[in-house]
C-alpha cells in the first residue's frame, strides 16, 4: 500500500524502454549479492522514497517470514501440520512485491506466497489452518484482499484476470495481482489468463517467481527462452528482475501497478530467484538437484545482501538485530501457539460451506454421515440403549 | 509432566519411517525445535525437531527400527505449562502486544505517509484481536496430523446408535430376523459368498476387537447390513436375536445355535483362501522382484546327449571309491559347471551398483535351489571349486539333507556366487530361471529323458537333457554366456572333454 501517490507523479516517470516486449531482458538489480547499492537509470525512480528506516523494515519482514517458514517446517516435522511448502530463498520476491501493494489491491496467489500473506496482514493462525487440515479455507479473502492459496497450478491467474475485469467494469483503480511459479507458465490456465488480460487490457500484474524448479523439473526444460519473453507472445510487456533483490522487486512491482492503475493493462514480471528448500516437506530435492547449484544461490541470499547493505550504512546495530530476532521469535511463537491450540472442527462442519441454499443431495449425504458417526456409539449411550430395549 | 511424541506422517500419506539415529540421549535437556533424531521415510531423510522444551526421559525406539506412524518414539519431561518454548513463556503480555503491533506495522512501506495510517491501525487492531482471540487450549490430546483425530467424547451431545428400520427399497427384506427364520445372509447365499459381509468400518473394527468373524454373523440392518448390535448379540449369544451358527464361537455361545446354516457359510470360506504374506514367501517374493527388475535377464537353452555322462555315473556308482557316496546327475553337472566357470569367470561375478564396480570372484560359492517345507531356499556350498568330486558329492548330500529338514543356517544362505536349480526332479525339461539376487548366472537342469536323437549319423534312443542358463546381461555378454553353456554341455556330452579344460 505504498505507491498510490507516487505513481501519480506520472510526468516524472522515465521512458519504459525495459518493458518493451521486443527488447531482450537484462536482469534488473539495485542491490548486488555483495550488498552494494547500484544505481539504475530507470528504476531508481521507483524506490527513491525508500528511507533507511524502511530498508530496515524490509530486512525485518524478510527475516520474520523466513522464521515463520522455519517454524512451520518444524511444526510439520512434529506432526502438527500435514504439509508445508517452504519459501526459503524467495523472501525478497514476496516482501518486495507484497509491500508495494495498496490495501484495495487483490492478491491471487499459489500456495508458496506465505510471505505475501504476511504482508497483507493475515492472522498467523489462519496462515497454517489449511496446512493443519483444520479447514478448507484459511481466512476470509475479503478481510485482507487476498484469496486463499490456490493449490491447482496456475488456476489463480484466471481468477486474477477475472477480478481485474471486474475492477475495470467498476471503473476503480485497484489492481489484481496473480502470483505463480515458473512451472505454471507452461499451464494452459496461465496462458488463457494472459490472452484475456491482453485482450481486455485489464489491470492485472502477473508476478512469476522463477525459483528454477517445478518440483523436480528444471526451468530450462520448461522454457528455452527466458520466462519474461513468453509474455511478448501475448503482447504483454514484461520485466525480468533479480528476485533476490528486495528493492528491485519493489521497483518493478510499483511500475507494473502504476501502469495498471493508469489503464495501461497487464504486466508480466519474472522475479528470478531460487527455491533453497524442498518443494514441500514431502519432497527430497537431493534426489534431483545438484548441490553446487544450491551453493551458488546461497551466495545470492536475499536477506544477507540487505544485511550487508545495512552494515555499510551503519544501520545494522546490535540493538536492531536483537529487535529483529525478538520480533521473529515472537511471531514464530504466536504462530506455533495458534497452530497447536487450534480447536478441531466438528465433523459435520464439512457440510456447512458447500451451498448457500438448501440442497437435498447434500442433506442426504449429511444424514448418512451423521448416521455413520452415530454407529460408533458411546460407552454411556450404549448402556442407555440396553436399558431402552 | 511427561509428554510423549509420536511419529508423525512426515510425507504425504506415509505409514512408517525408520529411525536412523538419535541426536539426543536420555537425560539430555533439549530446546524447542532442537534436532533430536534423523529419520528416513520412503521419500526422504529428514531431521526431527523437538516439539517440546524439556528433558528426554525415554527413547522408545532404537536406531534401525522401522516405526509405524502414530507410535510413540520419545518421551519428554516438560514443565507443566507444557509445549510452550521457554523463551516465549518468559515473555510478558506487554512484550507480546508490542510484537503484534510491529508485525502489523510492517505491512506498509510508505513513500507518502497519511492515507495509509488508518489501514495500518486497522491491521494492527486486527492482528491484535486475532492473537488475543486464540482461545485457551481446551483439554485435548495432542492431535498429530496424519493418523486420524481422537474422538472427543466430552462436550458433545451423546449420540445413540440408530436402529435401522426397513425403509424404501429395502422394505422387502425380512428385518429384523426372527428366531428360526432364515436371515438375509442365508436367504442370499450367492451374495454372501462373493462379497464380504456388509457392515460399516466401526462395526468391522468392533468385530475384529472381539475376534468375531463377520461371515458368521447375520445382519439385521437394511439389506443384511451387520450392525453393532448384531455383533454384540453374537458375542453374548443372545438367543433368537440372530441366526448365529456357533461352531467357531462355541465357548461364548450358550444357546441360539442354528447349525443348519453352517454349510452355506463354510462353502463361502472354501472358495478362496487368504494367506498372510510373510516369512520365506515374503522374502522370496522380494528377492525375485528385486532380481527380475534390476538385472536384465537373458536365458539360453542347450539340449545335449548326456548318455556318456550317465554311463560314467553308472561306472562310478559301481566303483569302490564312489560307491558309498550319493552320486546323481546333479553332482556331475555341478562339477561340469565348476570346471566351465574357470574358463568363463565373468559368470562368477557381481554388479556392485553402489561402488560402480564389477566384483569378479576368485572362488565359487555354489548355490543349490532347494524346495523345503518352509519354501524355496538357496543354500550354497562354500568354495565348491576347491572340492574334489567326492567332496562335492558329500557337500551336496549334506546341503540337501539340512535344507529338507529345515535346519539351514542363515550363513549357508548368504554369499552365493552362482546357482543351480534342478527342475528335472519335477519332470520338467526347461525354464527361464530368475537369478538369485546378486549373482550373475543360474543354471536349470532339466529331466534326463530317453529320446530319439541323432547318433553317429543315425537316429538312436539316447539320454538327453536340456540346460537352461539365465545370466545378467549387465555382466555377461551373449558370447561369454554361450561359451559357458557350451562348455558345460560339452563336458556332459563327453566327460573326457574336461581334460581339455582343466
């Protein structure tokens, strides 16, 4: 919720040469892996307002969601969650983009954008509710303007495009943002969504986090061109950004949002990052992934480069670091507590949110299920029944 | 307070995992999320983070043991405000509130302040209330995801089992069954013989717990459904309640027997048998599957006139030196194999995939497939290549005797380098034997038959045998396999040929 006013200074916006579909993509970067702030002729503009204080808070958010991720992974290993899709290594892509959104923007994400959900203000218990198998939907999408995570690969891009068409009909200047991964770009849904988005020039941002692996399938097998170049085929301008550079991600997201708000239609962002962990807690990446690759990407870590930058600026004080650690611990603790003390749903709850109106077919199922549950009997009840006979 | 930690489902739908190692010992103090063990699932090796902060009181499983999901693996002594990390427990409420505010505050990175203030405040408020709204944990067992919820019997309206009344389409069924009347199970013998008895999972569980065979119970529910009451009535032998054949449960039955129905039910049992897969059968199956799907098998056949070998056998049996020994065609064939192996060492080797090496043996542990009371075993004769013919005959006799008595030691079953299977004793000529896992070749000996055969330019009645050799094509090419088989055949066709090979 940050660029609304900034974006209106449109006259000051530089030419968007980088975004032309025809131009070969250069990786947009504002912070090098070593933590050096490099200037960029077009994109410095989009983050010129980011103060030291805000840089610190970006660092803090990335650290906190990494901690959330570690805690949730532990909860899965402890049997408290059925499954968890780790986001380790993708913190900058999620925080940089998530914190660029306005409150009335709407997010349609995959299952890995837990950092984005954190930016949207999701309740920490809601974050793990579905993964615990406690509910089929973790939160009220309208409470934080973020749909519940989509498990079907890429399906959310259709929802995002449809929502954007709605914004267009309403004449509003909100933006719909679809988050998906590299593998999703091979899906029919994503391609259809991009066709529609381009045809109707709707305010949608396609935010593709290229983490290089679609479970065990490397991105180089999926696409022989850069993913950002795929957008050109749809006539959608695209940007290729260092997804481990939180500032650069923020800059390109703000540009895309601004374009959408001003009626400029969709933008495709390829945030080049890396999935440092397994696909989910049920995956073993050592079976298909070269350890050297992991080492290369560890050197490009999104958090340590910001730490290095803060260090250069003299902002990485012991107090600040302690504050961030405390913050992360507190968040992790609240999430753990919320997770482990979550009341189990009642068995009949499964029928509650299927139809808004009565449905005889469902009623029949419900009645059968009630009878099934009743057949387990209860110690006290059994005695009563014997008496009744 | 002692807290048990049960093995969770670490993947999606796993039923068991192996404890590889413990990183802690009894008496160790551990912190929340400290790695306590390494566990291997069917999917991956994972580290187990401690779910509690406390002291390890007991390790229920040893490294190397395969544990079913849901079984306790470790017990902790934890402070009474259990399961809370000490750091967090130490934090006061004020601290918690501050943290909440901070988290919500980070939602914004605001180039221009102002319009977003309210939103931040709202977020903060929402975050705050949501956190505060976490209810005090109700008294409940830790419900580990992956093996089903514990049914809470408190705080829920007491449910009574419904008595199924005949309704709708099931109205035609006689229900409930009256004494002496043929129940649905008896009335529909065809159904009951092809399907398992109709019941519900909880009733099946009850029956299993009470050791009741549901096939013996007549159902009184709709369309013959066996209800909880039917099972209980069966156990208590309630007279007239069910048409219960009572043979198997005679001890618990006092009356109400309906022996007339027994044949129908018994007939149902005889149409198919179910035998648990275990023991030698399970091991054999695993070994055969492993072998068949790792080693690419090639089988070659050679039919030879072994009349000279049979004549030699006759002479040896008549001799003073060998007369007392148990000499058979298998003895001579085994000797022929050992001689031929020296010229074809690649058949006496092993594929070591892990080391990416081929192990060629300088010795022969000759396996002999033996049908035993427990099933197929392949004990082997150690260093068979160093034995004389007499020694080999003795070893073979000892091996088969031991195997038939079911007294084969595990050491005799491992370390084989090449095997022979004597299918001829069953009157069979040829087959495509599956390699004993880890070995490069196996030779099947067919039956020695008297058959018309070309002999010195004419057809004559000769004693003929078919040799079937399977080999691992990763290790042995067609050339080596064929040469080996031809050598064995040459010796059996003319034992004197052995002189050219040693």
